């Protein structure tokens, strides 16, 4: 006998819009009842289940009635819906929510294909539960792996996506990076500060110049990078290695597709040089499973990524995922041992600055139950800012506060 009872992740599609909801179904003989719970609406289902055919009626609110018809095939339901009041046709489908194991697993994932978009249309490479960890790796900006073998086209090539069971639109995905580690001894960077980061007077006086060598040697034992063939003035220049990931993001809202060099509320090409081992990145969930992408390894990057690139290289990566139900974020957040950090991503530095300040204020208010006056005093005496990214289509500013200063605040009981 076909099993219909249980929890399903369902979607109603109206033209190019998708409305996701959890659907808890219970069967009693041929009678079928259920509860829908989603961002757009919630309601009770009354219907029947005979053979493999499902019929039902849902009334999300008094002025809206949706009639559903579908067919069950194993753990997948496909069918149609109609909004009776205006005869609007819908498509609906549902997949059974996988049971989550209480025992965390560590997955070893060897990527064979890489992507250049953040998109819900890309099939997940791995399904994992909250609490699970993944050991994997990424290629560099030229598509080269740790052995210098080209695996894909250039650009910000992404590993993933990883499907997190139970992640649902409106939730918050937590990605804790246990290890972001260099796996080779070479990197390449841009050669000149981008024009957009300079006064026109400097650009004019700079004129035409011979581009310096931008191949770098990574001394993994000594912990520094140096130019492979430096001019005399740079022969003793060494910069400490600070491995980081430029790209961490989830699939944007259904139907949207964002190139891997872009960034937004979903994260993406944030290029924040504090996304290192030990950091936790908080991302809003827009589609079931979240669909996490990672990549764009940097051996070193200064604030703003002024060269248009960092010291681009491949990377070994280990991360653990978790979920917070609800709490829909407007922009990503991060935390490490020292700071709480909140992103502002916008088309101008002013708007990104405002977004970052607002994001951090809301976070502190929620954690500690502060009002606007109290959070004003806290941030006004302790906030600092990083300019993370100025060379991509959107600009990224991060507001941060030392955790040590927050110890004097009392969390609500």
C-alpha cells in the first residue's frame, strides 16, 4: 500500500512564482487530512487518497480556496491546483522530507563538476543533515586544481551545491568552516589597483606602466607569500598567508540565477577576508535545502580586493552545517572567536554602510533584547567597519563588534 502519511516539502507554482510550504499529511482509510505551513500562507487540507490519486481542498484564508489534484509516485507527488475564486491554474509538486539522523556524519566529497552560477536549478551534489560535515576542495579562479590541472572554465568556479535536509525558506543556514587550508604552493593575482578605487588624478599621473609579475610563491611552512620574479624593490617583500574563501552562498529565490562573481542577500562572491578557518557564516534560506555553494579560494586578500582579484589559488575545505528555524535575514552575518559581523551589500558604499549598521543593530537587539536606545549606546561606543569588497557589481561593507564587550550585556531570560 502506498505510503502518503508524513511530512512533505511542497511547492505551488504560479507562472514564474513559487510558494513553498511544509505539508503534513495523515491518512485514515481513504480520508486524507493535512496541514500546510509556509511563508506565503498556511491552512488545513481536507481530501481523499485512493490508489495513487490525491484530491484535496485548502483554504488559506476566507477569500481564497485552492483545489488540489495529484498523483503519488514513490516519494514524489505531482499535480495541479486551481484557485477557485478566480479560476487561476497552478502546478504543484511535493517531495517527502527525509528523516534526519541524530548521529552526525562526515562526508568526503570529490567534485567532478563546477558551476558559475548560484541557482536552484542546479541539482545538489550531496544531501546532508544539520550537524553533518563535509571534506572537499575548490579550484582556483582559472579553474585549476591543487595539481595545476584545469578542471573547468575560469571565473569563480563553485563547488556544490549541498542540500541541507530540513532547510526551508525563511530559515537561517549556519556554515561553520572547520578548515580552510592551502593545498598548493602557487597563486596568481591582479597587477594594478582598479581604477574605481583611485582618484582620477592618480590614474592620469600613473600613465602607462609595465605590469609587474603577479605570480606568487606560497611558503606553506614559513606561512608567507612572495612574488615569484620580483623587481629589486620587492625582493624582500613577504606577506603573511591568511587563507580564505571569496564565495559562500546559497541559491537565490526560485527562478533567480546569479553569476558567481555577484553577491547579494544570498551571500555569493562576498570576498570578505575574515571568512577563514573558525568562522561561522549565517545565510538566509530561499529554497528548500538551501543549496550551498562554496569556492574562490584566496591565499591572501587585502580589504576591498583592490586588484580585482586576490592571491587566487585552490583550497582544501571542511565545513559543518546547522539550521536556525525562522529568523529570515536581510543580509549575511558572520561570527568568529572575537567578533560578531554583519554584512551590508548594496550598489553604493553609503547604502552598504547603512545596511551593515542596521543588520548588526537588529542582531544585537534580538540576542540581548535591547531597545533602540540601548543598542544605540552599545554600537555607538564599540562598532567598527571593514570595507570587504569594492570591485564587484555590488559593494560589501561589514559592521562588527567585539564579543568581549558584549559580556557586560544581560540576555533576556
